[in-house]
């Protein structure tokens, strides 16, 4: 350890919550170090390789040596199951979402939506919900809007504004990048949706539609989500922000650095981040201020592991709130198939995007469904072309394995039939007492550290809204002429959309962070990933995480004062070194 | 209400598909395939040929080199010895079911009966599911991994593999060591 090394800011985690802080602070002249537990991949490490991305999980930790403990209710018909506890991977859950510089943003599909003003005032707009801990945000949409706009430019969001009944206010007339190229299916969805009186809109994408900022534009290779981007077009925290932060000479990114404890002194301030390096050696780095952004579950875990003289239950946890109110995205799903026979040659176009969404029911005003209430977003997306994932379900039929010529005919029929469109419906994952993170008392990871223990259940209201939205999506697909249309609500969470656990608020007794995302009980500790969200909106969280991290970066700079220190006295080496 | 037991992912991909044998990412040693006996490879070849038969207009296990793919998978550094042992045990179970004859001597109907009997046991079903998973990987994974020679599987199913495709120096187990 170099005992003298000291930075203005130490950022722990390099995804959507870490990248904006590192970039903005380095840009402003502060000295920043980023600790990232995964390796430093770049565009030359991302290929259209389903074994690498998905089946052998090359970009993820080994779930056996870095497990999580999972408590869920047993799968019973009446839904009144007792709690069952086992390592998450034994239940078929993988809660790691990208273990590398840039984190999960390297692998996102980048369907980006902003929250809407109503999302910041759910409780005061719709009242409390029994069994749920719904809270208003301590900031308003107007506080975050400038940062949503900033993300459009800095991360690079392509799209086209189309007026619709639930369009959120914007400070700019349109997106800085034109939309990515669209598959003919997009136009068919527009026609079908409009004929039903709905308002299909182009889904904004965190994908550059043209080269800019030293990054390539989209190459339309036909594979996007779950795969790393080989051109840099995808707005990962790495490609869009950290590369620029490093180029300032004031930001050092340390890959293979697993943070395990934030050390605090007798005054309660954090003074050092302790981590294991690639060789398993204990190291530490000192800084004036610390920003934690490890994705929601791991952020809560790190804070709970970071006990100190003034923080006997862990940092930020003097009121026992860390880990509570973990949220995901609730919703539904579904799909339909379009046949080449019916839709002809235009359907065969490959590589372009469907990019359509409906937000007609972001607030549901339907007496048949109940009182006016929060609804959500329906994304309509192409079924991912990853072939092994598409073939695997054909190996089983009615409980028996399928092989031989029947399997081959099924494969031919499935792959040559046409194209699929998927419904992804997002509603609020209602926060509640049975969705939380704690430290497991017995299970340890490969470093001997206590692993995160998750208790995960869903609020039944998620299902009602999920069904409502998924069925609306199905209605559009049927109108379009899709076959085999199915839709359903989903109770279990999408494990890639995590937030909450350190909600922000004004009352230290019921929140971990203040409205600036500073820990109530630790003045130089900020949490800048999705952990701050008391509610998640009815959209994927990523744009909001990016925007809030840019907002918090401004708060951090205000706290540090406008006296940036000297630049790091060394050049940056090979990222793979 | 019925609790849903599946996940959904925004990318439209399931999380890690669970091979019915054990994970491919455990600890082990390179070159493990070399010490699987030839008799076992002969059994596996016959099983593969039955599970994915060659046809005039559709490639089978032989054309897809599914055995070559499996050998390459076994040779991956760090291949789990427990999975190697499970593959061996499964082949032995097939031969035990075929007794007093050898599986390779059976006709198509007899092979079907043997494999369906194997499927009826829990371990046998897991083994067959594992074999089928290797088969569809050999059919649809990039040829750099040893199966799907020249993309014959992709062509058969009119599948567009996208680009860029993985070079040998960036195969998944090499990325893991970066």
C-alpha cells in the first residue's frame, strides 16, 4: 500500500452511478480514483458470441464463488407459501449484471425512458397502498430534468420526440441524436396502435445513431442487449464517460479491485476504502469524499460491512434503514410472431430496431380497472436473435425431452417462420418490508466476506397492473396481425433492474440518504447508483440513475469547493495491464 | 394466485441457461478429454447421431461435428472434473441399459427405447438434457468453438450470426482470464 496516496474522490463501482461522478469531477479538475471489482474490457473484447455473453457468462462473476443468499416464498398455488432460503444460483437466479469497468451498462439494451412528474409524488397523488412503503421523492421532476437533458448529450441518447398524452416536460425540443434505424415492424406497430386510438412512440435508445465523441455509430449487427458493443455506440458508462475521465489525466480506474470496507474515523467520516486487488492482497485508498455505486444490492452490502466507531451497524445505518425497500421493476411480458408468409420480404430486414413504446396508460384512468392509479410503460422490442437461447425451449415438450427428427423439424419451423416481437411492460415495483438486503450470517464469498442475503417478495398489486399493461401490448400485436400472441404478468423480479435499499428522503429515521444523496449520518459519503430511489418509476431505471449521478456530482463539487487539487502525476497505462 | 417462477429480462434473454450437468466454470485441468476412454467416445458418437440424425437436407451430429465440439468443451482450461465424470457416468448408464448388447450395435428403434429408458431416471434425464444442450451449442455457437463447421448450422436455419464474430484469441474462457 502507498500510505500517501490520496484523492479528492474515491468512486466505488463504475456503472451508471459511478461513471457520471468520475467524469464530472475529473473534468472539473478533481483527482478521482475508481475502484471496480471486474476487469477492464474494451470494444476489442466484445463479439457476437452467445457463449461468452450469456451461456458461459464471461462478463460475470462465478455465482458459486461469489454467491448471494436468497429468501423467497415457496411456489404454491394459493400464494401463501412459507419462506425458503438457499443460494440464489441454486434457485436459478443470477443477480450479477456485468462485472467489468462500466458495469451492467456495457450489456444493457438501452431502452431509455425518463420518469415523469407524477413519479416524484406517488404517495401524495394516489395515497398510500396497503402493505407498501410508497414515499414521495424529496426532489421534483424539475430538479432532475436538466440532468436528463445532460445525459442525452453526454451519454448519447438517440430518439425523436412525438407528442402523446403522457409526454413529460422537456427543456429541449428534441434529442441530440436522430433515432436509430427502424425495422418495418415499427411502422406496422404505429398503424396498428393508431387504429386502436393509442399513441405508439419511438423508444429513445442510449445508442449513438452516428459516430461522435470518438465513439462509433451503431453498426446494426442485430444483437444489442446482453452483448457488449463493438463500436462504442452503446452509451455504457465506460465508453461514454470513463474513457473521457481517464483522458483528463486526473482519473485513475483500478480494475480487479474488490472493495470490502469503508473505514470511518472517530468523528464518523470515511477516511479510506479497503479493497482486495487481483492477487487477493489487501490494499486501501484514502480520499476526501467517497461515492458508492456498486448496484443496489452490493451497495447495501458494502455499507453494512463498513462498521466503525460511529457506525456500529454499518455506514448510513444508524436507524437500521440500509437494505430496506429494495426495488426492481414490476410488470408483465408477452410476445407475438409475425410470419414471412404474411408479411413478406420487408420482414426479413435484419439488424435494425423495432423501438416502439406505449405510455397511454402511464396513469390508468379506467373505471373497469378501479380508481385512477399508477400504470406504466409498454416497450415493444424485437425478440433477441441469440440462437441458442431461442432453440433451448424446443428441447422440451409436455415434460419430455425432444430429440431426433422431431427436434429438427421444430427448429426449422421456429427459425424459418418469421420474426418475433416481445412485450415488456413496466410498472412500479411497490417497495415493501419483504424486499430487502441484509448480510448473510454464514455464507461467505471467495474473499471470506459475508454475502448479501436477499428477501424478495412482490406486492400483489404489481401483478394486476402488469396484466393490464401486458394485455394492452397484446392487443396491439393482435391488431398488427401477429400470431401466437401471449401476455402475462410476472411476479418474480427482473434481476437486471435493481434499485433502492438506500432510499433518499428528509427524515433520517426513514431514509438513508438526504436529498443530495449524502448519507444522513456521514457527511463525506454519497451513494450515486440506483439505491437512492424510493420508487422506481414505471420504466427501466438506467436513464434516471445516470441523471441523478450527474446531479449528485454537482452536489459533491459544491461540498468539495472549487479548489481542485493537483493532477495525478502519472500517465495512464494499458487498461488491461 | 399462482406465483410465477420465471424471470423476465429486458434484453429478451434468459439468465444463464443452466446446463443440467454442472457448471462449466469450475476448477480443473486442461486436456481432460484425452483421458475419456475411446469406448466412451464411441457411445457418445452413437448417442449424438441418434439425438441429431443426419438427413439429406438437414445437417446432423456428424455434419455439425458435435463430438468435436464436446471434445473442445472438455479441453477448456478449468473444465469442471465433476462434469467430466458426469458425462462418463451417463455414457456408462446408456451401455448398461443396452446390455447385453452394445448401444452401437442397436438399430434406430432399439436406440430410441434405450435412451427413453435412460430419460426415465433423474440422472439419465439430466445427462440427456446436457447432451442436447451441447448439441444445440454445436449447431448454433460460433464455429470458433469447434462445432457448426463453416456455419453449416446457421445456413440450415437461415440464421444471421451478426458481427463481429469472435476470434480464437477472444473465446469466452480467454476473456475470463483478462
